[in-house]
């Protein structure tokens, strides 16, 4: 299959999971939990990593957006306005203090914000889901999607002067799967990796033991970015992050790096191999980019308004709404496709083991009120386990479960739950009381509080506990909950396997359905795009008919910037900015 037919014939399934917890501020488990995906769709459950960010990691919706008052429909980025000259320093505010920033080892999506400019990838993904050449000039894919052969550029050097070639590609992939590297996320993007064969100096064949139709999307992510073999062999897994060397338009400044405090990038003066999705060629315009961390959400807008930074990520909806009306600033609303903010319903624990009770919860939830109140209308409401702007969304879900308290009460009546003296329903002497675990990040706590008030109106008592992320993960995994909210992001619907397959790592609804498992297995074995997506639409339909979750809102990433910042766009996975075309108006 030639590159020219790759997209046209089937696009071979597009996107692998960009897994990340939404929000960029979650605690990291013993090593570094990141929300992980099913990079490949094996018969067993996909490898799942816990979120490192409250959000993190992107994504099937175009993420190149322009500042706008409403988020649901992202638009094309505006052309940069003329500026007097290029150069200067851009100051960027990060939101999650990450423990490590080696893209092959660590898993936070926050590390990708600076490092997407340090590392080039073999291919790039455009906002309209087309793969274009990056470090690979062209590629072919075997008919069984088990091997990918890349023909590489011949004019590329790493920042330390090491030539880029097929040996370098092999060394990078071998490094990621080496147990000594202890990769948290990149290794999930190389699931079932069999090895890489150096065909000649600039041709490499990468093989897998199982079909991997989403490998091109994995190759477009910074976690599989190409690093200098000379550098990572010299410094080893422990110290390479202090001495990083990629091939990107900006270089990592070792002298300025202060872990958990400051990251500095400087222009690569030799850069002349950018992909076609950029607007110019040659070196980047900016001379320098300095990143500082602002983990406290309350300080982010203030940092932008004081001039401490000219771009800040993860604005609160309140601050984003306020800044939209000030011409000195621009608010970039980036739709992050994939799973929405949703509340899993435990189908194995009474009383939510009754489908009528679960359906009543859906009818009794006013999603639009939650979006308007907590998210200031800056997010679309969600309709299922997959975002409305995401690849393979099942449009039929939009007609299911409109807010209808009368319908919710009727279903509870049918299930035998009668109103008690205090309004909470009872059955066989038991109150209709549900347990849920909330967390402080990603607006999960605020969402839980509104949900608690709404469900009380139909006679359901919701007992909430606010706990740490690890405690919530443990409780949900053990099935101690009736309801469990979580933010996730991903790029390909194969990610749903981890949520609803019987042994899926995030099967918090505790569903165990042979019918559903078969749909997942059939989808994993289907290479033709439309047929594959149709199976995932059936999976979405099943999860909603069985009321395995309460969808709340599609995720949007709210970024604030000075009006002086021109040409800033975000990648198609929704999280990572491209600085290559950015200029600063005088």
C-alpha cells in the first residue's frame, strides 16, 4: 500500500490513543500514572496507565482553532498578522509540575507542550486527519497492518550533530521497549512491537506481532519522537532528560533547565525540514521560549494579565469568559476529542445493577445545566462514551436520554422504588442511596455536587466522598462505588476497549458482556476504516442502551494568550502547541 493510497483507501484506522487525563494536574502514582489507551487492540485488555495529569494525554477532532466565544465547532486558525520582525522570547505558563520530561519514559501530556518543538516525528497529522511526511518522506504498510516501511529524509541532523537515519529510528524504538528504560506511555504506543529492520541507510521496516492499524497516529505523537542515539546512550535513562537532543525547530537548553521550575528552548538555526502543515520554511521565528509552572489554577489568569507569561494553559471557565471580553487577550478554545467527562455507573453493585435504575439516573441528569453553570457554556454536552467531534462518534446517541424527570421517576417506580417520607425512595426497607468518589481536579467535585442536587429531585440520595486520585482509582477498580466520574482523552475509538471490555483497565461500570466483547474483538480484526468505525458506533450504542455511564460534557482546553501572540495553533491531538510559526507583535 503506497503512501498516496494509505489515506484514500482506508486511512488504516487513524488514531491511536493519545492518552491523557484531562486537565493536567493529577497526582502521579508510585511511578507516574497516566491515562493509558489501547494503543493496539489485542484480544486481552489494552495496557492502561493512570492519568498523570488532572486532566493529561490527545483527539480526533481538529485542534487548530482561533479565539472564539463558543467552543463546540473549532474553526481554522487565522493567518498571522504582519509583524515588524521575528525573534524575541515567548513566556509560556504550564499547569502541571511534572516529575520528569523524557518523552520516551514519562507520560504526562504536559511534557509534550515544550517537547513537541524539540522532537520531530516520522509523520505529522493535519487538522483534517491526513498524515503528511515528517522525518519520513514516504511509507508503505503491509496488507495485514503488521509492518510499516519508512523511507527517511536524508538531510536531517540531531541537535548534537548526530545524523538521522534508519539506525536512529531502530535505536529509538528499541530504547522505548527496553525494560531498563521503564517507559510509562511510549511503550503503550509500541504494543506488540516485534522489532525494526534497517533495510538501508535511509529505509527502516517496523514490525508488530499483531495488526496495528493505528501505528501512524502513534508515530505522530511526541512520545515516539526521534531522539539522538548518541545522547541517550551517553547519558542513560536516568540523566538523558537533562541533556535532550531531538531534530525539532527548537533545542533544549541544558544550562537553563531547572526541574519542576523552568524549561527553556532556543531556536535551532539549522532547521529546514518542517512538515507541510506549517506556513513557512527554515528556522523558527522566535529566538527563545521559556516555560514556567503554575499548578494553582487561581494564579493562571493573573500570570497572563501581569505579563509574567504571554500564553497560559488550562484557564478556568470563569477566567476564560472574562478574558474573552478584553481585546488585550485572546482565548483559544481547543476541542479535545475522545472520551468526554463522564460518570461510570457500576452495573455489578446494587442498586445500580438494575438497568432501569441506571436509565433513570440518565434521564434525571440535566447535562446542559451542568455545562452552563460549571463550564460557562464553553463545552458541548456529551451524549455517550465518545465525544461528538471525535472520529467514529455515533450520531444516533443524540436522541437518547433527554433530561426528563418524569421519565426518570416512572422508571424508578417500575423498578419498585417508592418515594419515602423525606423524598428519598425506598424499596424493601432500603433507601435508594448511591456511593460516589470525587476528586478535586477537572471539575469532578463541582460536577458531583450538581449531580447530587439533581438526582435528589427524583428521589436518589448520592453520598459523595472527595478523595485523592490514587484512592479514587483504587475504589473504582475494587467496585466500591455506584458512580465514579473521570476525565480522559484519546484519539481513536479503540480506546473504548479499555473502558468496557470485560477485563479493561478502566472498566469501572463493571460490565461483563460476551456480546460487547465480541464487538470489540471484531473491531480489532477489522482494517477497513468505515467497517471498523461502524463497529465502534455499535459499541457506543450498547453502552448507552445499557446505561453504563452518564456523559456530561465534551472536553475543551482553554488557553489564554496576549493579543501580541500570532500564529499559535494546537496539534490535532488537542494538547500540544506548535511554536514554529509563532511571532510576537511589536
